[in-house]
């Protein structure tokens, strides 16, 4: 069909995205039975060889992206330009220095504009779980890329809270994200103030704003958590954040509460 040809010329089509999401979900489910569940290794008889890495590693995207050549390497906080993002995995299993697909927590890494007028986070006393020592809800450094006001990076669990599809950051735009934000009671600064698309799940249209972190309740686990505010679509709540810190320039994830991510 002509519309499919047009979508392919612009990048990944929605049909391809859905097919990849279904396939990846199946792999993750199989891996969950014999590998990682909420970042933990199941007891015998399940066995593995290799290592689980707390550093966040790049994963290869199905269409050409700037980070594909870095797949399997550690994400560095100096890698990103402002408003640039990538896909990665946290607590993935590596064997012979190669990532085992379907293990760990799939991630979206996003560098946003470092500013204080529109970026909002819950006050520390309202964060519903103690963060690991040295970790924060986001990475922030005023001196790294000071020409642009410094660097601010956030990492999110890459599973939509609607039906566990895989949202993306600026990788699919056909069909484009919906703009009727007022119908959802939201005015996302990422788009309204800075003309950047929010995190977008093309499968059903949900969107999340990485500049607005809120406290929501996970209806599957009952846990309160911090995430990127849902600003559009059928998703009922925020997309969970993964706390981070930099060790040198390496981006490392830290577990606040595994129940934040238990809903798929």
C-alpha cells in the first residue's frame, strides 16, 4: 500500500513497531521464567553463566539510530546532546561480554534541557521509597556541557503502563503523537515550551512527559512510585523512572523498590 511505502521511507512503520513489541515481549516472558525477574536471579534449577550489570548498556534499535553502533557498551552521561535519547538495558545478563536478549529492565534514556522553570519533581519527603545511597531520580551536572547550561538525563522503564508495549523517544512519528493535551488535563512542557515530542507509545498513543515527575500508584502492585507524567492516550498513570548515578562517566541504575516495575 502507498501509506506503508510512505511510512517505510520515513522510518519504522506502526505495524513493524507492534510486531517487534510482540516479539520482544515474548522473549522477555521466556527470559523471565528462567532468568531475571525484577532484577533478581531465580534459584535452582535455573542456572546461568555470566554477569548481571548495574551499568546501563545500549541496546540496538531495529531501525538506523545514532546509538546502534554502541550496542552492548555502557551508556555514558557525556554521550548525549540536548533532547537526544536512546534505548538501553539495566541489570541485563551478559555472557562472554555479549548481552542476552530479553534479560534485565529495558530502558529509555533521555537528555532533557537543564532548567528549573518547567522541570518538576516530587519533594524528597514525598518520594515513596528510599533511593539507594548516592542515587537520584535523575542525573544532573551543571559543568558537563556547560555551554548548554549543563546536562540532565533521566532513565525510564521502557514498558508502557497501558498494555506493556515499548514506548520510544523520537524514533516513530507516523502517525504523529496526538496534540489534544487539554483533553487529558495536561500541558506538557516538553512539547508546549520546547517543541519536543514527549515519550510516545505508537501502539495506542500514550505519551509521557520526562520533564514532569509525579507520584502515582501502580495498580498492579499497589506500590507508590515516581514516573514521567502521563499526558496523552489510554495509559492510566506515569511511566516509572529508574534512579541513576554516574560512576565516572558511566550511567548506573539503582533499585528503589522492585514493585515500581511489576505490572507486565
